[in-house]
C-alpha cells in the first residue's frame, strides 16, 4: 500500500463493491415487494374479468378478451391454461410460466393424494404445548386462480413476470433513483477522501516553495508524513533534502566568500608591508621588491585556482575531451612529485599499470591527480614512501594514493574536499597550501562522472581514492 497507484486502485474497487452491493440489495428489496404486491393485486382482478367474460360469451369470448389484453401489463405475461395444459391462444409458455404451472399441479396432486385421517382420540398435551402440524392442513401458499365455464370446464389464470431477473427489476419505479443516490454518495465520499489524501502534501509543498522563493530556507514540509511511504511522502522528504542542501549551499557560499576575502587580504597585507619598508630611506629595496614579486605570484596562483574551481562548479563546464592515457599522466605526475620529495627522502611507488584510456580533459585529470599526490608527499614523514595504485574493474578505474602521514580526523574526512577548508590551519599556512586543491580534484572527478573519497588507513596513514566510471560521459 506504499504506492499511490495501489491506493487509488483499491479505493476504486472498494467504492465499486459498495455501489454494486447496495444496488443489488435495493433492487432485490424493492423488486420482491413490488412483484408480490402487484401480482396479488392484479391476479384477482384479472381472474374476475376473465370469469365474467367466460360466463357471458364462452371460450371464444375469453380468447378475444385475452388477445386484446395480453399486452395490457408491461411487466407481466397473462396466460389462460385450458384443461389440456396449453394456453387457449396456443402460445408457448415461458420458462417461468411452466415452473409455476408445474408447482401448482404438484401441490394439488399431493394434497388430493393424502388419505383421510382415521378417527382417534387426540392425545392430551401438557398445558401450553402447541399441536404438531398435520399434512392434511397443507395447501399451496401461492395457489393459482381458476375460473370455471358454464359446462364445468376449469381454466387456470396464470400471471407471470415478464422479466424476473435483476436487470429487469431495474425498471421498477424508485430503483434507478436509489441506485443513483448510492453511487453519488459513495463516489463523492471516495473522491473527497482521495482529494484530501493527495492535496494535503501538495499544499504543504506549495507553501514550502513559496517560502523558499522568499529566502526562508528553514521551511520543512514532511512533518506529519513520517508514516506514509507513497510517492507524495517521498517527494516531500526530497523537498526537505533540497531545502537542506540550499541552506548548506548558502552557508558554503558565505564561507567561501569569507575565505576568498581572507586569502586575498593576506598577500595584499604583506605587499603593503613590503611597500612601506621599501619607502624607508635605509630600506633594502631589492629585497622588498622580491618579496612583493613573490606575493604577486602567489596572488595570481590563488586567483587562477579560484577561477578554475568556479568553472568546474558550473553546470555546463566548457572543456574539450580527448583520449587520455591514464598511465602516461600518472607517470608525469609521479616524476614531478619525486623531484619535490627528494629533499625529505620521499619516494613515490606505482603499482598496477593498466594501459587504460579514458575520454576527458588531460590537463584537468593531471591537475586532480597532482593535487592529491603533492599533498601526500608534503605530509608524508621523512623517508616514508608514497604509493600510487591503479586498479581496473567492471565498475571503472580507481587511482588510490596512499601516504604514511598523520591522517585526518574521521569527522572531517568529507570536509577536506570543501574549498579553503584546512584540517590544521597553522600547518597548511607553513607549507603554503591554499586549501583549494582537493576541492578542484573533487570537481574534476564529478565533471568526468567519477568521485573522490578519502579514508584513514588501518595501519596508519591516509588514502585518497579517485574513481572514474567504466564509461566516461561524452562531451
């Protein structure tokens, strides 16, 4: 019962069953009363008229009268059965007429064949006891009317419903109106319940959408729908998840603007300081100019990273795809990383070359792998190796980069892919990181249909897994 289709289907059939059951009950009740009352009212009247015609004009007059009155009743057939068991107009008897006539004959035969009771003294019953029924007292409860001609010939007047089925009874007065009333009441109640059941969460989501349009991101619409599992309840929960995501995105955007402002302010402050020192009479102008040049380069690199991240966050990221040899890109990045790690004795070991070729941007993939590998070399202990393992499976390609560093607290594993997020502020500033490299890596993976995941290794160290799907999205 978790699907709207199942609920609507069941409600429809329940309503139909109630309407049909009520219609049958009303039809049988009204039809039984109406048929009986009409039959018992009409049978004596028709028999009296037939008897008078038979007495005045004989059988020929009775045939003429029956021929003229055979259609006088729209719902009944009138037969007059002669001594030979046939209708006097030689009409074939209907099945219902045959059954009634046979029942009448059997009842009369049984009553006439009973022997007379011998005279005997009635037993003395205890006070208050009811006498047992006697077969001699039995008579047919629905005996047919008989008329007798002057010559003593008996004729049976048979009045039979023309349409004894339930569908024929629908034409009786009052039945159609009652059935229509039952159908209207049941369908109105079912429609009201269904409309209320469907419109309640829709109205909530409508109000929630208006609240979101009014910059109210705290609105939630799934309250009170926890027990429902249908599509509307799922949609309400998805609406709340969207509101949560919008709120988180707004918070992330605010934090990003603060971080960018902070990152831009720091080199500008150092440049201002170097400029002030250079203006002093005894200042080392060349040294301060070199300092300003380094800060300008750092500022330019930071702006480039921010622009790259902005492009990657766009819905339609414009970059050309080409066939990229993953092993070749990894070899280039590993050579550069080993050169940086020579000073601390850090070597980069590669495992599992696959010869895999993917469709994507070579520069972006290289940047994504390089950001992770340089971080691993940067935070790896003195003389500890860094591993790059390439694995290929039916699901796609995985590049695992492992180091022996201190790792990351479990609560912050997901946040390291956020722009400008740093696990240890002082450590990152000492090493010169901007906190934006892993964010670029995550967005590059998303642009290529993959993911970036981080985890702490069981034996110590840190691992980042870059996953590319088996079929990379086309341009």
